[in-house]
């Protein structure tokens, strides 16, 4: 399970098709297009807030 970096909602990568962004070699999943757009505006700000997939190493 991944975590939406914008709103911290758990996101199932298998159901998040189309709402995923690759940033610096790591996949980021989003619960909604709205969150995806927010991330798109300022990726470094959201990406710096912590691990996207808790307990997982890439
Ligand atoms: Zn979200």
C-alpha cells in the first residue's frame, strides 16, 4: 500500500492507474486527480515530507 503524499490517504497502487507520477526515480500514487495536480505543481515540497511507501525500500 502506498500513501498519497498530498493528503496522506492510503492508496492501492493497483487501483491508482492514471494517478501515478514518477519523481526522482520513485513512484508517487494519488487518491484523486486533485491531489495529483497539487503534487504536480510543487513535487519537491510534497516529496520531502517523508516516505511514500512506509516500510518499503525501492
Ligand atoms: Zn489525496
